[in-house]
C-alpha cells in the first residue's frame, strides 16, 4: 500500500474539508478524519513470535476506556481497529451517538458496514432510499453506498454500534471514500448542552 509521507497535506475525500470545516478539524473536533492513521499493520516476525503475541492479547475491551470525540450533534469512539488493538487486522468497530433530531455525516465508502441500534429510533437514507430503524434493529450499508443516519427522536439520543471490514478493503486497495456533507453543529432548542452518555 502506498504510504503517506509526513510532510504531505491530506488529499481529497474525508481529508479535504471546506474552509469552514477545516478550522474545526485543525482544532481536533474531527481529527480522526484528517489525521494520519494505521489502517493495516505490518505483519513482521516469526510465526511463533506472532502467535505468542496474539495469545497474549486481551479479548475484552471496555468502550469506557475510549473518550467520545466530535460534537456537538454527533459523537463517536473507536474501540477496535488495527490502530487501537493488536488482536484484529481485518475488522473495526466503533460507537456513534447522535443528539436529538440530528444526523451524522453524509458520505460513501467502498466497504460495507453493519449497524446495530443500541438505543433510539430514526432513519437512514442510502443512495436516496429511505429506511426507518429502531433499537434492536440491525441495518446494512452496502458497498459503495452514499448514506446518512438520522436520529428522529425529539428528546433522546440514539446510539449505534458499527462493525465493518474496512481494514480488509483498504488492504485490497479499495481506498475510495468521500465526505458529501459534514455533521451539523446545530442542536435543537432545549438541547444546546447535549453530551453523549458516560456509561458507554
């Protein structure tokens, strides 16, 4: 995979926001979409060394050990990824939280994704197709789909648990991702002080 040099500026897609959004990224709000990341780790060493290292890795990871990032309308935390833990190389998992009557970013990527709705109700738009969901539902984002998640509740947040094979897709050089619309900074009246839950 072609690497990014330390002095290179971010390129097109998620990493090249508008002037307005660039300031927020520079100050850390959405740095996960602009910073240099480890998408796939090098596999180096002997078979016995690698195997022993895998056996020694923990199998339980607490989401509470990872801070929420983003805001004020959408927050996220990455728990499992090749950058965060050594036990996985082909999948990643993260949690998203949306403020009442708010939405995540509108974007597309080549990998598919599975979303489990932990809390709340809302809808998705996938390539213009409208789909409702609620707590307990599992939704799929198919490969190459432009999509966005919306919280339809007027008073409560919604929480989504995401699983995807993004590292595997990137390893196969299926790299294309595109941000169409960034998450809003507008919160509905009465929810200006919204914060994500502390028990997740």
